[in-house]
């Protein structure tokens, strides 16, 4: 039984899962919305909201903390200077997940995750 286990493993090793979440976050920051499977979207939601909360102060330390996670200068700069200031007064809930369709190849439930 998997009672009270804190995160989805997504069928990957820890390093592969970290790389997946990092790449999905960069894509979400760059494009504003992405389509992925429902479990990946639900796991990404907590990951990206923590990053936005870190970036909301907008100082040098938040720049460095976000870059340490993302390792992408363009996405980090956009997150800290453009996206995070929009949510300065908001207490969480920066993203929205909308279930869209069932994927044809493997019948995986798909979802659209977007920044509000």
C-alpha cells in the first residue's frame, strides 16, 4: 500500500524525474502553457509554484536560487523579472490544470497546465 507517500515517482529514477520536472518547468515558463499527462502535470504544479514563490522577492538571492534549480538563464530571467512580480500579492495557486483528452497511442489521460 502507498498510503501517505509524498510524491509521484512517474516510473523514473530520481535523477530522471528531476530532469523531467526541470525541463517541463522551463517549457511552461517559456510558453505559458503546455500539454502533458495528468500525473506529470499534477507533480509539476507543486514544483513550479515553489519556484514562483522563491522568485517573487525579485532580489539577487532569488535569481540564484531559481537558477540553481532550472539551469537556464533565459527561463530564470523571465520567471524572476516578468512572471513572479505578477503574483506578488497572490498566496499560491499560480497554475491551472485542465484535463483535455485521452492520448491515442497509449490511452494516457492528457492535461493542459497553464500559468494563471
